[in-house]
C-alpha cells in the first residue's frame, strides 16, 4: 500500500475528512502529519514524509494483543499509549490488517459521537 491508496481508503469512510493541523510547528516530523477525522475527532494520522507509520485508536485489550502479535505495532506515537497504536507500514503487518485497524479506529470514534452525528455518518 502506498500513501495515496492509504489516503483514499481513509477518506472512503462516511464523513471522513483530512487536514494538516500542525503546518506552523517547528518539528518537521509533526508538521507533516496528515490527520483523518470524523465529526471533528481524529481516527488516524499518518506521517507524509516517510509514510512509515500511522496512529490509530484501538481498544486497550486489543492493542495489547496486537503489540504482542506484531513487531510492527507499537504504543501510539505522541498519543495515549493505552488507547492508541502506531502501525508501521513496512513491517509484519499486512495491508488487509492495516485496513481492518483503520476501520476499527473509525468505528470507535463514530461510536463516541452524538446520536445525530452517528445517524448522519451511517447513511
């Protein structure tokens, strides 16, 4: 999977939007993060420079299991380590698993939205 395929997949989720909120920050690594959100809440971010990893929301019990199973899944970079994971693209995590994890992250965020917003994104 390349960055464009990944981006298209993230944006295929109902109501998904992208933004680059850190363009004025001094850290090049953080400045080049592309954020995917739904209802104003992040479900994924990815580094555009190296396309090395993405951070995804994940259930705590599931994230622990995934970190034990895959070398390419680590605690979330700059995020709550209990609720976020970093998934490294060029690792033992295949594209199908990455897509499943992105979808899971999106669904976790949608569940946290108001009923009105959930209804809007489930169309």
